[in-house]
């Protein structure tokens, strides 16, 4: 039968003069081993998280570059609606279909439009280009979206560019002074 200890282990054990020293050294080595294992696990988790972020957000720059194309398709549709004509209905239908497919494709990659119209202004999601007096809305409400904003997963890709209602100036309904 073989012995559980090697010859070197026996030599070290016989040279040790103090059991407390051996126990202390054993505890120190055990602590170093546990720290090394924890560091390795943290590095693995960080690499996994970085790889996941890279996978999720790899298309962000590409998607950001495509947003002006979406804006222009939407402008074509809006312009066509303001000047109704049956001459180019097929063309308009093709543009609408192209836009819909474009948005569906981006959504499969985690790109979604930010709902803005009628919402409270949020500087982390919206960019106010103008303020406008609007008696039908309280101050700080988005009254018009000039350019849609988009998120990719949980990150802002582009803020929505909006018009925000502002505080109404006080009206002077005081009495008229008579002399």
C-alpha cells in the first residue's frame, strides 16, 4: 500500500519545530487559495458580462446610423398625408411597408421607439428643442415629437427631440382702476 504522504512532506513535517507554525502556514495557504479562486470567479463573471454587453450592443452604432433613414421614410409618409393624391398610392404603400419592416428588424435586435407624446419630459430620454405655451397641457408635458427617440435594450440610442409645454404666463384679471 502506498503512503498518503510523499517523502518531501515527511521531511518538511520532521523539520518543523512547532505545530502552531504549521497550522498558521496551512491557514495562510488556504486563505490564499480561496482568494485566488474568488478572483478567478470574479474575472469569469466580468468576462461573461462584457461578452453579453458586446453581443447586446454590437449593433448600436449601426442602428444609430440608420435612424435618419427611418426619419426620412416617416417624413415621406407624413408629407404624403398632408397632400392627398391617388396618383402615388402604391408608392406610399411601399414606403409604409419598408418603414414597418425596418422597424421590425431593428426591434429584433433590441431597438425600440421611445414613447414621448403626452408624456412628462424626462431629460434622460428626451431633448427639448422648444418650449411652447399650451393651455391644454400642464407645464413639462411633451406636446409634439419632432424626431422619435430610440432605446437599444436598456440604453439610450438617441433621445426624442420634442416640444415641451411651458408655464402659462399669469393673466391680469385685476380690476380696472377708475379715476
